[in-house]
């Protein structure tokens, strides 16, 4: 199965995806939905990308889904 990396929009958190995460889980997929550092005014795109890369780790067969700023 695949791993879905679900990236929330600005001003939100990974929990935004909880319903999608549950549905994908029932279908046998793994889900990563990290909290982006939106509360850190000094964080830029590199920090956002690093957060996602760290959450994904060494998982393969990724499907990236972004919402709004994600």
C-alpha cells in the first residue's frame, strides 16, 4: 500500500485531515499528517519542507496531498 503525506493549509494543523486519514487507514494505507510550524513567524518554506521530510522519514511510495498553502 501507499503512504499519503497530507499537508494542511496555513493556520491549521495536521488534525485537519483526520476524516481522510481514517478513511485511508480503513483501506490499508499509511498516513502522515504533520503539524507545520505555522506558529513560528521565522519559519519559511524550508522549515515547512523539513517538517514534512522528517515526518515522512524513509517511507516509500508516497502520495503527497496539499491543501491551500500546504
